[in-house]
């Protein structure tokens, strides 16, 4: 702003007996938080033979998430961290390998420790993100509504006297919203949440780590194991395709390796229950060590 | 969480501006000035407008007072004229023969003003007693008017009075007064007027966090240097302010960020603020044979602040020269030249103050720069044949903004043929050009760099005027306007006025056309039973990217009907009906094949409202008077449907399909009651 000319103008105005010039705006300068949803490196490039205990490789072929919205704030302080504008594309079905950007601008400087992510099944107003088609959306919405689909091919290099022969398994996982975490909260990396500074944008990466669905314990640092999925198919229809239904029919009590226990410490459940519980730990916040923890389905926890 | 800046966005949408340059003396000796092209003289005090102005369109200022819903403001009276299509009830923003509100120019006594009304439904920014007449030019206007591609509203100040006089108003929300006194035995005259709103105090009494305030002022000093020369200084301005108080708690901030300590403090966050000030120093000289010359220099300052720390300002410096010279009883030449420098300053949105695309677009608007416009024009009033008057004219304009330059040549032609003493045929044609504009213009804020080039309009109209018995006058006409390079985010996109600042079509260009029929009949409002009726039948189209469609603010039917009755003993009552068609609707396109979108009606419902006015007036002495006025805009508390919110459904193989419905988006009732006391002498 050219203050000299404005001062001259105001001076002139005062000479002719005008009302005062409009006062300055005391509103604070604002900042921005930009979340970029991505897929983890293993979700993008696959799980290699060396990554798993059984030397089973996994290639992810289809990853679809039903995203609803994000929340930024401080619990108990509803006026903090409010943003200006449309915010970001909410209610969208997307492939995290193609990315999704959520920009929240016009936020007054503040510490916003409570960041949450809400997933959910698509509805009539859902839009399509990059890398998905309306058939993905319909598949999520049809039947028991779901908010995530993960499909992969596992390749197990079996050793035999005849040599090495690969055995493949198609893994088709559909996470219904009734039994799977939809709200992820308490996002933290080195610090909790985000910090808004004036005239600055904090770029935050949020990664979907599909590989965490193959942990052998409820932990993001547990070993990766795929063998139970082969066993579930063997226990089921042996068609080389394992579905969530087959995982639900395969009790954890039949797995004698790893630490396949549900969050309550029991093994009274199925492999399907276990994988759905692992879904709570599939969101990485800022770094691979950062995390947003999914709610326990039916607990009513808010993100 | 999300902020709801609707208040601020509405504020942004609530002021208009346009540039202008033209000046004419307030009154002319009878017969001194040949008739101008057809205009609608809405307000005249004293004698009628110069010969040739359509008498059916003339109203005395006292008559304007009687127009219900106009609150005595001459500028509001123009909305009752044919060709005016309202955007939203009560708001003084109009499409004029298809041209968007941003293409409508406002001029007060030869000086361009950014807007004519205070914030929202506020009163006019010029005291009504200072306005001698207001002309509404809907198209094909004189060469003296330029740099707009739509209509022009031109108000002329009252000439200096020869006696001490004054007026005052006291209303629920504001008070205003005007006083003028001659001095030095009539060689000089001084005038001062002001209006002050006490809304801020009222809000404060209500312990509101919101501050709303408006003021305006006018002053004029004139001095006769000789019988032929007069020098005068006209100053005026207006101020509007709306803010919200906010408490900041430093404990919620990142550590070390807040230099003001740890105790909570309050700040005033501007939602909307604007001001403009003008000083016009002019020298008027009377030339032989009734000619006149005016040389004037104008200094102005405009500023707008809107939410998110955006501000735009304009320091305007201008000079103009105007001459009117009758060469013979049949030929009068009018000419002029001017130059306007606009030094714009802009505080754009901060880098992350709004959605990235909004920030990017608005950086094309809030730009520090020096713009200029200069031009010359000439026309001639030719009455070479009996009962015939032809006014050919042309104006040349050069525009500059940043590195961009543009040149416009705008020819004009108007003609009036008197078929009989009571019946006239009127034609008006012209090309009009305008730099890029916002659909709703704000003081000090325009589109920089002549982005997209000039807007141009080809304006044509023809009609018949007739003087009827019993003081009735009538006019009927047809018009066709074609627009090129138009900036009309409102008409191009299905957005509401409060969303215009965020529209991604804010900088888009379009083509368009508008055609229609205008009909008006009125009986002088000074008669015991008086009235005015105007009707416009029109169609407005837009073309964007090869797609032609009906403008989003196309309203085929607009009807105004007002009646005022003198009840005797100083009582006068009036009512005005305003009705217009809804705006066109179209269903949203499904985002994907399985999505079913609700289908709204083809148009929103028609809107109707009734304004009313009741006045009791007492005379005091020879010239004094006092009146109590009760007036209401939209006494029927009508609500206007601005659009539809349509549901969507998903077509799923395992569920029955239901048809989504649409619900009305309604605004209002926008209703303004007013009780006041007026007096003067």
C-alpha cells in the first residue's frame, strides 16, 4: 500500500471536514495447514520378499478410501483453528496412491493439537477423486457400507525338491464401516497436532500404510506376515482368492505363530476381526513413526 | 470447524461503483441548451429538464418524496423505471437492459462516485435536498457519458441558492441536515450537509460484538468572479464501517508468537469498511449565445477494507474540460476532454488467507498500480428539420493499466421525431466501452491490467412517448443490447450475490445480448391522486465457451406500480407494488452415472412486495414545513426465493431408487421500516 498518498488523502479529507478515515483492520494475519494424503512407500511399491517373515511379496493393486472430512482444533476451544473458505474437498472417494490434498487456509495463529480424520462410506454427494471410478464408489456403498477397499496379490516363493515355485493369492479386503475404525484422532508425530503460524503453511503428509494390515500383532512395528491369509483361503474355498468373509471364518486360535491377539488381549475372534483392528493403525502422520489412531468401532469415540 | 464469512461476503456484495466523467450546469436558461437525447429524468426540482428530455419521465423532487419505498432518496426512485431488473429485493443493484450492476455508472454533478447508497439497505450518500435531478440513461446515451457498458445514473446538484435555506431529517437510525446560505450580497454561497447514523451506538447498547456505522457529508462553496465566471468547490464523501470484536487469548498461540504478553486482549476485525471522498474545483464561464465552458479538477480518494485484511484504495486525480456552444438556433455543439489518473493500492489476500484459487484470482484485483483513462468527445444537437432533432456524437478513449493499453471509439446517435405536439418517436443507438469490472464494484477495487480487454456494448432502442390528458404521460419502447467481453460473474454462473467474491468466474469473459419491451405510464405525483406504472418484458442471454444460455439473472417480467393519494389536511398516503419473475434454474449435472440429482423448477417463484408510506405535513410560515413520515419497504414481509438446494441419491443395485427433492433457499424478509421527522424552509 502506498501510505504516502493515502496519508495525503486523509489529510485532505480532514481539511474538508470529512469523517475519519476507516480505521485499520486489527485482524491477525493467518496461516495454513495443508494435508496431503499419500500411500506409504510399501503401499505404492509393494511389500518385498525380504520384508516378510515367510518371504512373501505383496503388490497392492487397488486401494480405495472413502474420505469424509478432517477436523483441526483444540478440544474444548471451539473457536480455535477455524478456517476460511471452502477448506478442502470433503466427502470424496480416492486412491491414496494418487493423492488427495486438503488445504485449510485463513486460520488464525494457534496451536491446534487435535487433528482428526474421518472416513465413511460414500453417499449421494460423494465425489470421485483421482484414480477411482464410480464403480469403486458403488462397491463401497452397496451391501454393508464400507469405507475402504484394499486388494493385493501375494506371491509366496515355495521351496521344494523340484525347485522354487511361486504360489499366488489374490487378497480382497473390504472394510465395512460398522466393524472398522472410521475416525482417526490424536494425530501426532514429534508433537501432537499442528501449529499454525502467520503467513506460513504447514505441509503435513498423511500416509495410508496398507502394509500394516499384515502385521502379526496389533502394533505398527510388529513383523509382517502374509501366511495366515493363505491359510484362510486354504480353510475356505481354496480358489486362490481370499476375501474378508474367509478371514472372518478363520479363527485366530488356529494361528500358532506371531502375536495374533485382538486389542482386548484375547484370541476370541477371527482373522477378519484382527485385520479390521489393524486398520486402526494404517494412518501415518507426517512421518512413518507418526500416527493417527483409529477409534474402536462402536465405541462412539470422536475423531 | 469453519468460519462463516457470509456477513462479510454480503458486505462485499453490497456496494457498487463505476467511473464517470460528465458535468452539466444544474439548470439552464430556458431554451439555452438544445435537447439532449432521450433520458429518464427522475428527479427535478424547479423547472422541468431542458426541452427535449422526455417529459413523461420527469418527476419533481417533492414527487420523489411520495414514492413509497424510496425513502425520499432520488437514487432509489430510479428502480421504479422501466428497464431496471433487480438482483435482489431491496438492494440497489440492478441489471439495466441486461447489463450487470458493475456496468452501471454513477455520476454526481460531473464527478464519478463509487456508489450511491450506504451499506446494505442504507440511505443515499448524498443529501436528497442537494440533488436537482437524477437522470437514468439506459443506453444510447450522450457522448459525454462513457467508460461504462451498461446504464448510467447521473445526478445533478442543485444550483447555489439565493436565500438561506435548510432541511433536516431525524429518523430511527440516522439524522441528517443540509443548510445553505448566500454571502457577500449574493456573490457567494456556502452549503454544508451531513448524515450521521447512530447504529453503532444502538449496537453498543445491545452489547453486540458488531459495529455498524455510516456517515456522509457534502459541502460546496461558490463565488461569482464576474457576471460570466463562477468558481466553486464541491466536496463530498461517505463512510461505511462494519466490524466484529474478537478476543485473543495468547495462551492458545504458539509459544513466543504473541508479543502482547499473556493476558487476553480484544481486536476489531473489519468485516467491511469503505469510504470515498471527492473534491471538485471548477470554473464555469458563460459563453456568448448561451454557451458555457467548464474546466474542473477533481481529487478523490476511495478505500475499501474487506474481511481477511484485504484493502484496496484509489487516489484519483482528474481534470476535465467541457464546452456547450450553440452555433445557431438549429445547431449546438457539445465537446469535452478529460484525463483521469487512478493510483490504486492493494493489500491482497495473504498467501494463505483463503482458498488458494481465491487468493490467486484476487491478486489480479488487489494490485498496486497507476491506471489512466483519457478521452475526448463531441456531439452536435441538430434541429435542422421541423419537429426533428438528431444528435450524432462520438467519443474516443484510451485506457492504460500496468503494461496493457486499450483504445475505444464509441459512436452515438440519438433522434427524436415529433409526430404531433403530443407524440414523439425516439431512437437511441450507441457503442459503449468499459474497462474490466467486478460484477459488484467496490471503491478502490478494480481488475488490474485490463485483463481480458475492454467490455463493449452495442446499444439500440426505439420508442414512442405520448402526453395524455389529465397529466398522464406514457412511453413504450423496444431495445436490443449486445455485449462483448463482458465481466458478469453473476449472470454467467449460478452463484448468489453473497458468493460473488469467491466465484471462479470472477475474471471470466462472456458475450451476451438482451432485448425487450419497456412500458411506462405515470401521472404527476403532485396531483391529488397520482401514480406511476412501469413494466419491462425482456430476455437476457449469455454465451460462454460457445454455450449460449439464459442469464442467471434474467427476469422476463418486472412490474412497478405506485399510487399516492392526497387525503387532505396535510395527510398523504401511498403504496407501491413491486413484482418480478424468478430467476432461471437448471439442474446440476450428475458427477457420475450412478448419481441422481434433484431437478429444481425452471425458475424460482415470482416475487411480490408492497411498500407503503404515510405522511402528515404542517406548514410553518411562508416557506417552512415539518412532516412526520412513516414508511416501510416490503410491508408484506415477503421472502424471496434465491435458488434451490437439491438433494442427490445414489443408484445402487441393492436398493430402490428414490427421486431426490429440492428445497427453496429463501432470503428475508428484507423489510425496512422507517419513522422520521423532516423539516425545512
